[in-house]
């Protein structure tokens, strides 16, 4: 559900109640509702519960991971704190969405490749110049970002194109048509992410294990 916080709470409670009465209970189906709210953990968590939504995108964790994996020389300090905060607010076993990207964000691979800067207007960049295809670093960091998302509690969510490191600035440049004639490097990343997804499915510790976060040094994070 887009823009959850901009819609009256009574709508979400009514939608959830009717969904349970008309679908979940009579048809014996599980309905998973995930929302999109950018804000504090307190605000995001306020829309999650038995009478509300099942989950939301964890934007605070994403923003910290985005910086940690795209910026040269960045430490894991902010990411560790964001992950610990998520575990505090949502629990060690939750259904929050760990996103690789979003239509309101610049493409991860372009930032990791150095083709975009954190200090510039990435939406303007997409309008005024051609953003190149990602560098080798962009491909490697995209894989690392997804590996992080499947290693922590929550549900890993790939924004379309991130499985091949699709490039671009912010909206609308992050909405390019999805190509399906992969280059050799795109296919390599696609296959690697597929293996990571298989690990998430088949390794029970990644689904049901307890989570401990340890940062022995600035550039090393152990989960």
C-alpha cells in the first residue's frame, strides 16, 4: 500500500477487517499487507498490528544500508545502529520488507558505481544527463546489498531491475523498461542473486534463527 501515513487510520482498520471477514476466514487464505511509510520507527510501527497491516518497508534500515554499501570508505556504524533499532521496534522475527530499491530512490547500482553523488539532486540528474551502465563495483555492491537483506529478519524485496543492477537516477529515471536480453555480467549477477534466494529458502537459520549483530571493527559487520 503506497503512502500509508497519508491515508486515515480508519481506512486501514476497515480494509483489514473486511479482508479478514471476506477472504482470510471464509476462504482460509493468508493475506499479507505491506505498507510504505517513510518516517521514524515509531511512526512506521504504528501501522503494524493485528487490526492493521502486517508489515511496512523498513526505510530506515534501507537508508543506512544504501549509504554503507554505496559510499566509498563508509563504515557499518550507522547500519549496525539501524539494524539494532529494527530488532527493537519490530522484533527478531517480523515480516518487514527489506528493500533493494524503491521508485522514490535513485538506482542503487548507479550510486555504488559513482555515477551519482549523495550530495546532488538525483532526480535532476536523471533528467539532465545519461546515467551510464554500472561499473564492476556497482554489480558487486548490488549483490552485497541483497546478501545483507536475506541475512537479517524480514522479507527481502527486490525492486525490479535490481537483480541485474539496472542503472538510473531518481524518478522517473528509475522506472526504465526491464530488459530481458541480459548481458553476460547481468546474467552473472542474476544467477548469484538467485543462489542467495535459494539459500534464504533452504537454510533454516536464515528463516528462523536468532539474530546477533557484532561490529568488531568499523568496516566489518558480523550477523
